[in-house]
């Protein structure tokens, strides 16, 4: 038992000694650069093999089949290679991953107008209020984008393949939405300012409202 405790302490000390950077700095690294950072996972298996990691400075996507053990709220230490996947800053492959603890998610940032949806919120947890789906009453399907209006402007919600929302009825009334802001824009290859998508994780990301 004492040996097991000492081994656990040694592992924790080894992790704590690893030099890491904040996510905002990692995002600015050149494609092909190896980066190491810590943050909290905003999702678990709801979005398949991708996880979105956020700290106090920014968010970033990580992708790989070796990430399946990461759950929502896991504080993780990540090392991997910076890539650009259709204008989404993404770490793949992830060469090293350690789960440090499970903690509370950061509060969702309120976006009050669709025109504010931009790079500054990419891969972060956000909230949009008083939203209306264009096709309320139908059911969600996987790998599908849905038009949603807020304040007379339109943005897109993305439902991933295998999402627990598949088959759920799309709300007909006004709702508040919490999710992860991602991006998919293949042209231009870099610097694209469109293609942002709100990724919903579970039914809890949809909140009915009477106003």
C-alpha cells in the first residue's frame, strides 16, 4: 500500500513538473509545432473523437481515437502537434494525455448578437439566448446543420454523428442554447471569418423559455 501511495505521489509530481503554456499561446503556434497545455474538457463522447479544451485564456480542439477516456469536466494535460483543420485550430496527433482531475466547467460566455460570433470564441463554451430553429417540430439527425435565428440574424447549429440528440424533437418555441463554438471553412485555407457552428452536446444544452 505504501509503495502504491508513493508511486501515485511520484506520478503527480512528474505531471506537475511538466512545462506547459496557456491555450492562447498554443493557438498562436505555427502549424507543425509541438505544444503542451492544460485545460478543462468541455465535452465527452457526445462529439465522437474530438474534445474541446478551454482554460482562462482560450479554447482549442484536440482530436484522436486515443482521447475516448476524456469526459466532460476532466482537467487534462495535453501534448500534441498544432494543425489547421478547415480553419479550426486543432491538436492532432495527441502524443501525450493525462487526466488530472474532474472539475466544474467554465461558465458559458454570453453572445448577444450573431455578428459577435467570431474567432475569439472558437472552441469555447458559449450561450445564445432567445433563439428559434427554422424547422421546429422535426427531429434532429446526425451530421446535420440547422439554421437558427437570434435577433433577426441566422447562425448554424451542428449535430454530430452519434450525438445523443439524434431523434430528439427540434424545439418549435424560443430557446436558450449553450454549446461549443467550432468552425468548418475550407476556403480560404486560412484566415476564414465564416463557417462557425454551435455544437450542442446533450438535451441539457437546450433550455426552453417563455419569452
